[in-house]
C-alpha cells in the first residue's frame, strides 16, 4: 500500500516537466505541459482542492475504484488529498488547472462538493474556465478580481441549483438538444419530443437552461469546436462549417463571446 504522505504536492507544485503558475487571491492558476515523452504514473495527491482542464492531448487517470480517460476538453475536480495516478500516452499534452486555497473556501463558505457539482452538472462550465485562463494570461491589475468573480460565477452557475424542482421533461430535452445539435430544430419538434406544450417550453427554457434556446445551441456548437481547433488539421473555416455556422465570421464572433479568446488565439495556446 502506498504511503501518500510522501507524494502530497504542496500549493504550486506539479509533476509536469514544464509548469507555469499565476498566484492570485486565494486561487493559483497553473499550466502544465508534457511536450515530449516522459515517464509518468506516480501516485500523488494535492494539498488543496483543484480543477483541471485538458487543453491538448490527454491521459489515463486512476483514482480509488475507478479509471478515467481524459481527452482534450475534459474538465475534472479533485478533492484535497485525493490520491490519483496520471499515465500520459499522448505527447504533447497540456493542462490548465485552478488550485483553491482553504482560506478562499472559508471566505465564501464553499464546500468542496459544491464546486464538484458545478463542474460535473454544468455542461458549459469549461467556457467560464477558459475565460479565467484568458484573464490569467493577461495578468494585469484587473486580473485577480476578475478571476475571483469568474470563479464564483462558475461555482454558482449550475443547472442543479433547482434540481428537485426540475420537471422530468427538462433532462429529456437537454439530451435531445445535445444529440441533435447540428440540425435545425423547431419548437413544435421539441414539444412533440417531450410531450409538453410549446408555450410551457418557451416560458421555462431560460429558467432551466440558464440561457435562451439560441444561446444554448450556439454553446453546444462552440463546445464541439474546442477539440477540433486544438487537435484536428482542419482550417478554422472548415471547423466553422462543420459546427453548423454560416461562415467563419459568425463562428469567430460567437467563439469570442463564449470563450474570451479568438479561435486562432485558442488554437495557439
């Protein structure tokens, strides 16, 4: 049995060969890179809770009683002192993480489980996460407050907030929208799918999806584009069309509004 006390990473520490940090108010932003093959697989844990987003590449991750396949676009939460093992098979690999101080959790009365739920339940939490990355890279006098506000928005903006009051048709509709993101859908079609009157869907869509119908569908398209931008050989114009945008200009505007980066900037991170 491993003695994890020997493998606890203090704030700002990493096993990655290339690691850049930005120390902010109670939050530490870290960018880890594995540019070339290196032996990986050491069991370890972090002293503070953290969130990790895969920007490029990926890895197999072992945790207690489960194994995860982390690919480009994956976003996961780690509790403080939670043992895990990362085995990298794709190089280069690049991750972006946020480490949260205990003082920050106490200041805002944030239990770790609330952060975990926000990450797991909100399908677009990665959008706010990438805006945080953009702010960290700017690294000016406004960055600390901006990142703090974005993080609190990330934690509190989750569809699970009113989960008990959420009617049964909502998850059915959410699944249908995600499976048919590249089709033109009509309100009547949505109504027929979930067996709910069109007026009921219209009146409650923003309440349960935290956006208008158009905003939600554009977010799905942008989400699909993230991996394509980082890991495919297609041009941005080809990606725009593949994700259902009329032209690259529309794609660029929508991407910038959701992510904070221009598509080309995100591609070159």
